[in-house]
């Protein structure tokens, strides 16, 4: 895969994360007692912003290794899991979005040599 492909995966994933965050935001606004929803929105929007800010050179020169870490992978994993404490969030993710999130998750894993994705 080329750096340009990596960058496109990041941009697609950022769009997916923002769309999911918007849907969760609606739920958070309706249920003010669930502060964890706002934390999820913050996490998703933060990761989406950082993915969208990358460029081809960041991927080419592997600067992304210090731009993303284990918490980012955790955010992705929670959305991709169909069970767990945020299982209700997984139903807010379309199949197209889920595919985009799986691709960025796999790409980040590739950049960290199959190891846990943590910043050096």
C-alpha cells in the first residue's frame, strides 16, 4: 500500500468517526445523566481531527507512529466490538463506517509491527 492510500484510509476513517460522533452527540443531548456519551464524542472527534490533519508525508515518513497511540486504538476497538460497556455505541455505526474503522485499525496495527499501538 502506498502512503497516498494510507492517507485516504485516514481521511475516510475521519469522516466515519465524525458521523458516528454526531449520532452519539444527539443521544448525549437527550440524556444528560450519561456523561460517558460526551466522553465518547470527545474521543471520536479528537481522533477524527488528528486523522484528518495527517498528510501523505506523515504516512510516508512514518510520523504517524508518534501521532497515535493505544488510546486511539481503544476508541476504535470499542466502536468495533459488539459487546462490552459501550455495546450500545456499536449499533450507531453503519457497516460502511465499520469497514472504514477496521481499515484504519489494521493500518495503525501495521505501522506498529503488529504490536500494541502505543507511541514510542
